[in-house]
C-alpha cells in the first residue's frame, strides 16, 4: 500500500511518526473520511470544506487544501483503487514540537497523512437493518469538529458492541444526539426528524445529502432532537454516514423499532441515494 505522508508517496510501512507529533501526544489534529466508489470521489468538495472548518476551529495553519484532490486522485491511481470500493482517510495534525500544551511559537509544518482502505459494504445491514443501543454521550462540547480525539466514541461504540449492537446512539442531557460514528434520523408520519446541526453533533456530509434528497422528494425535515422516551413512538429510525450510507435501525436495545423491518421512507431514501452514487460513477 502506497500512502501520502508529508509531501511524499511512500510505502505505508515506511511512515515514521515523530513522538513529538502533537497528534500523537494530544490528539491535536483533524481527519476526514471520503468514500471512493471505484475511484468516484463522492461529495469530495463538501468533505474538504468540513476539513477546512475543523482546521480553522483549531487554528491549524494548513495552506494546501486545494492540492488534496490531486494527491488523492494520484493515490487512487497508484493503488489501483479505480477497481475497488474504498474510503480515503486524511489526517492533518498541528505538527511536531516539544511537549507543551501551549501552541508552539512560530510556524509549524502540519503533519499530513493520507491513505486508502478497501471496504466491503454491509449489504445485509443495508437491506435488513441493524440493531443499535443507547449509550452515554460523554464527548466534549465541540462535536462539530472532526477531531482525531475519538476516545469517547471508542468507549461508547464498544459498549454498544458488547450489547450485541452494530452501533451506539449517544444520549446526552436526555436527548439522542447522533451515532458513535454516524448521523441519525427518525421518521414519524412520513416526516423526518433529526438533531439540529450545532456543537453537539458532527455536520455529517451524508446528513447534508439527505436534506437535499428530501428537498427534491418533498419530504419535510424537522431539526429537533429525539428523546429516548419518545424513540419507540417513531415509525422508522435510520443511521447515515460515509461508509454505511443509509441503514435502517430495526432494533433498539432489544425492542423493535416500528414493525421491526426497514421503513418505507428509509427505503425510498436508500434508492435515491443509490442513484446519486450511480450518477457519480457515470460522470467519472
Ligand atoms: C460522530 C459522527 N457523526 C456522524 C458521522 C457521519 O458523517 P459523514 O456523513 O460525513 O460520514 C460520523 C462519521 O464519521 C461521525 O463520526
């Protein structure tokens, strides 16, 4: 596997991360995950805009965002990913400096790491739905930043897995915010409901795609958090994200959601989403 590391295309095994890297020491960095459908980069500009937003929130001075697309395309070519379904992983940390919480004096060269991972889409979950569990949202107050600090997500996700679930749904202050690595939508009376885009959730790119699709399909979306005590009154519940796309939640903590099968609106959105992907691959 060839990766991009600090300006060079090199073998993954040759990457050497400095122990002084602030990403390594403090998790002082951000990342993005972009889907590459057989070389078709889905919503690439939207992901780079979010990357720039995250960098800006952390005052990381990275000047080369506009070069990322060419680098990623070259990486896809070198690794033959036109023939594979995969994701691009991009990570940028503040760079290397002696350990101190204080931002280092002067200009620091950010550390840039980009790699590709092949994925096997989970068609079974997509078609038949998944089980989810409610877990405590112990994350910080800036979940809108896609920071590499994912410890709270890691803990919560594993709590859900221990309960036999595919995914954890975060609960904070009596409301469900989002999934441990996905966005979340409920459906009631053919209308969608989702947490407002604020500092408690990541501005999911797939969430944005759902908003656009609903606009076209004349489906109303209310931006309002779902409360755990009301969740079973919903007709449908589904998760969204770059890797899972749209997956129905048919069980929540051992209780059926809706009638325990993927709902009509969920399936309609899955079909509309699949068409976007097919169109993206045609343009390529
Ligand atoms: C906490 C969280 N919410 C939502 C998402 C979904 O975001 P996207 O649709 O951009 O993949 C992710 C993806 O990593 C995430 O980690």
